[in-house]
């Protein structure tokens, strides 16, 4: 390090990332020379905890690995466990899992788009996008009862069915989303406020991206076709017609484009699922005390932020011997570090946010009664009273 | 790609390195394969897979405590084909050769395994602590089976969890 260079710590409490991460920036004037990441501020020992709980209890842990990707984690976890146990899930359950996964992708990508607009100081777009995101949040709430942590997949199927009479309404909501997203595609590719802050910022080429094993929109914006849904299809993704979105911009604009174009594809997939979903059971029985045969399984899922892997080893008990999870953000850090090098200090927030930050969003509790069609909220005291009455019945 | 093509890749690997170096292979379904690889030959195997069969992507590295030995599982991926290479490591010599110079993406995963399982990546450019706190005891590796939550608590905080804590 020459005497012209300074070291600036960014984080662990960083506004752009939910996962607290620390980055040590070495800067020469305005230019970033080197970056050193340090993670683990949010290390909760989940993999160790999973070794001492049974497969059903672990459902709840995997869901809480991340607030935004909760459904992706559960899809991967249940998939891996079912593969070890040789459990065949009903067709309808596969469709519902895909439906949830794509709704989650829409909500996550729109959330990211809003955050990215905020990071480059374009707050008008931030408010617009987050207003429109409420459509998909309402849809998720109608399907599962929750805005995040949907608790939909379970071992052997899914926990809730999609009521048929809602399909026309959901089609309409999805149409509105597609219409609004098309507008954002137009804005993102023509609006000078965005282009000035996004073109050429945080550039990384295709060779470097392959070398650093990036995944998800972060890699697809650099021209690497790496969508697991296409490469190694799981559930029913090999039957669904959708585009493999890859652009070769390699910069922040590419990341914006990949994500908005993927929202359009996800809307298409959701509509296809609603049109083609077969009738039938949604779950097969799985007993929490049931022992799985010895074996292992690798399950890859294309989560919103990239490739997600769950690797489970069973030694014949009713709990995993070892369960390994690698979330996409970890895989994208080496390429993020390359993206930051050579850039300006002012571009750090948007490039950091570029691989997709994550916000914990639920701080309210609402109840929705389908019969009465009204929503209300409860305080902690009322909730505790309800609990006591419920359990004393 | 089909199951036969995937099985062929695995067969080719066994033929190239011999069944004393690549063994216990299985191809449970399309897009998935597992194999045990000797530690001495491991770097050559990774290089061969990268050059000959296009396994340029590393998904992650899992460290597993198998009771009498450790097993480091490298999940490589070429297109959609996920190939898991397991490297057995004896408990009295917990080291693996680093593959960061072959697959740059492994740089953080090797540090993670070193933290949580205590298997040192020899030849890693910067094998610093990544996940555990800086003041975490050097000899406590949480994913080793001899450490359960009570023992970790006693060792790290000097007290037990549960009923006897006020």
C-alpha cells in the first residue's frame, strides 16, 4: 500500500444490505483500489441447529434463513428431503410451489428495483415501484395469509390450496403488474437520471464472471446463461414456456434490465400455472417421526438472487445428519468485490446494492377473514388474550 | 443432457485416474453425481474436470464430520450438471489442498470450511477468519460433532445454557 492510499471501513451496519457485512475499502483519492469483505455478523448457527431437530421442525428454520427468499429456501429444503426419502409429491403441489416461487421472485425484483432507484437518488421511481409492489404483496397475502414467510411448501406437498374462484381476480392483478413493469422497462432504458448513474458502473465481463462463479441476475447481466430453472429444471420448469433472460451489459444497467425482464417472465409463468394447474391432492402424508432412508441429495434452486443449494445427508434417523445451505449472496461476493474495484466511492452504494440487498419487512400483524372480508390488527395484549382463550377451550 | 451422458462423464473420470483414486461413484438421477476422490489426486481431478468437461462453476464446499474422518464435499457445476466430489480427510491431519488458483470462486468457501470444521486449505492466498468472531477460541470448530451447543457455550461464555442460568 502506497502512502497515497487510505482504508475506509463500510459496514457492518450498512443501509444497503440486510445481511450485515463489512467491507474494508482501500481508496486512492476517489478511486477504489482494493476491497476486503468480512461476513459472519449474522451467523446464527442454523446448520448446526438443524442437526438436532427433526425434518418438520427444520422446515421452520429453513424458512427463516432469509426473509425475502423464504420460499426459495423451503422449496430447496423440501426438495432435498423428498429426494432422499423417495417421496413423490402430487402434480398440483408442484404447480403451487412454482406459483409461489415466481410470485416471490416478482416481489423481490420489484423491491430491488425500488432500492436501486433510491440508491442512485431517484426517489420518485422508488415510491412508484414500491406502490406497484403492493399488488404482488396483496396477492401473496391472499394466497398464503402472509406478506413474507409464506409457509407454503411442506414435506410431501404444499400446505394450502389455491381457491379456484380467485383465479380471474389474480389474472387481473398479474396483468396490472406486467403493464406497470413494461413501463419501468421503458423508464430504465431511456430515462437519463438512470442511464447516467448506471451505464458502465460496476462493470464485470463474462470471462471474469465465469471465473468467479457468480450466479443469478448478477451473472446473467454479464452474459452468463446460468438460470438453474433452464439448466437443471426442477419441479415442472421443463414444461413451462419462458425466456432465459441474459444481457451482456455487465454493469448496473444490465442488472436492472435482467430483473425487470425477469418480472415479465415470472408474470407469464404465474398466468400459465393458473391456466394449466391440474386438479387433485396437494399433499401426501409425512409423519414428523418418520425415519428417512440413508442417503444424500443435492437440490439446486434458482432463487431470486441466484443459485441456491441445499445439500442434505441422512443417516437413517428422523433428523438430518448434516444439512448444508449456501445462499446466493455468498456466492456473489467474489464477483461483487471485482465490480467495486476501479470504481468511485460515490458508486459504492449502488454497486453493493446491485447484487440485491434484502430488507426485513414485516413489522405489523394483520388478520384477514375471508367470510367477513375485512382486515384488522391486533396489539400484543389482544393477541395474548386470544392465545389464552384458544388454548383453554 | 441425459442420464447416460452424465454417467459417461463419471466413467471417463474413473478411467483417467483409476478406481483407487476415484471411487464410490454414483449417478442418482439426471444432473446429479457423487464420487469420492483421493486427497493426493484431488487437484488434478478438479483441473481435469474443468478443462475436459467444462466444470467451471463451484457452487459451494460442504464440510462434513463423518465420525472417524472428515469429508470435504466440493459441489462443482458444468451447465446444469452438479457433480459433488468428496475428499476424505483423516482427523489427525485436517488439511486439504486449496483449489483457489483453479476455481477462483472457491476463495470464500475454503475459508468458511476452515472456520467451521477446522480443515485448513493449504495454499490458500488469504486463509483468514471469515465467519466466526475474532475473539472466538481457536480450537472450537462448531460443525465438528464433538462440539454440541452446551459444550460450545461452556467453552466460549464459561456458563451453561438452560435451567441453571438465571
